[in-house]
C-alpha cells in the first residue's frame, strides 16, 4: 500500500488507520527497553515524544492524501 497515494475507492485501503493506537503495553515495553532512568519526567517526555511523532506522521499521511480525500468526499456525496 502506498501511504502517499491511498486509493480511497479500495475498501481495504479506506479502512486502514493513519493514526495508530498506542497501548499501555507498548508504552511499558518502550520504557523498560529505552529509558535508562525511569521517573516521572523521563516517562512523560518519552510518551509525549512518541505521541508527537505519531501525530506528525498522521499529518504527513493526511497531507499527502488531501487531494484523494477531497475527490472521494465529493464523489461520495454525489452518490447519496
């Protein structure tokens, strides 16, 4: 799948998440593997950094597909 050119007429591609979930299990694994010192500041900094990275990536995917989204939104409205 080409994340820079999502085919919004494809049911499979249309159902894909462009902002992935972030579970407590994932967070705890990252903390245990990546943080030398585990305290309130390091855990907060790590989590916020991960969230910001995921949001940045989702925004990049959105921007890359904005024309596709507009085109499919107009087409979808016109078939209703």
